[in-house]
C-alpha cells in the first residue's frame, strides 16, 4: 500500500527513540508504536498529505541522523490544529505551531491511555509557561529550540536530547530565528482538558 512503508518506518524510528528514554512510560510508548507499525489493518487508506514547509525547514537544521526517514513518513501524517483540541490554548498561540497525534485517543492509530505525536514550532515564538496532568517527554528531531522549567532561563537543546516534564511542572519552549521539530509523548492522565496556561 502506498505510504505504508514510509509511515511504518517513522513509527519504528520513534519507537527506538522512546525505548532509549530510560523510563517505564517511554518503554510502553515504544511498544505501542511497534504494535501500531505491525498492525496490518490499522493503516487504512493512506493518501499523501502536504507537509508543513516549516517542518522540512526544521529537519534540515541540526538534522537527526534519520532525517530522510522522518521526512518520508511526514507525507502520510495527519496534522491537527492544537487550539481546536485544547480548550486552554489560544488561537493566536496555536497558529505558531503544528502538531500531529500519531497514537492516542484522537490519534492516527488509536491508543486509549497514551499519546505520541510530532510537534513543530515556528520561528520567533515563545510557547509560554504551561502545565498539564500528563507527564511529558519531548525529543528534538531538528531545528533550534530552547527549553525551560519553572522560572529557569530556557537553554538550547540539541537534536536527540530528551526533555522530560513531570506531571504539573510548569515549562516553556522558545524559538528564535529558526523553527524546531520534535516528537512528544504524554503518559498518565492524558486528558487535554487538564492542560493549563500560566
């Protein structure tokens, strides 16, 4: 089936990312991604979807070693408008990001108790302090992002770095001249209604 190999390769790559996270929830996410990749009936009809240009730009900056695999898989990823799914996120902020939920209750592949997806942040955007009930792990896949918790000054992270946020810890991320692309995982209480902007 057209696109199945590319999307499967992306899922398997993300599985390896979370397998190396060093947390039980990361291993659970890794196993769920493998299961999705091997679910012959779960892919349905795949059509090539326009990839946000900003995602391709971000992948080319400090690129992940498997950037070509990521880019090929992105053509079959369904993106959503975050502010339409998360009530406490403004339309203004939502316009500065692109998001996809690969696994989850609303995901391309259904999972009842975790969410795994992709996130792109446009340049010159301060995704100001927020917190949520879910514990969260980001892994930067390309671009330039600065990350901070509480009132700490955000610091730049490199591609491949793991950024972990325990449940309800205030955190933020900032971009300057360049965009950033990352994968994200939510585990625990993954209800979008329990997301709060500071």
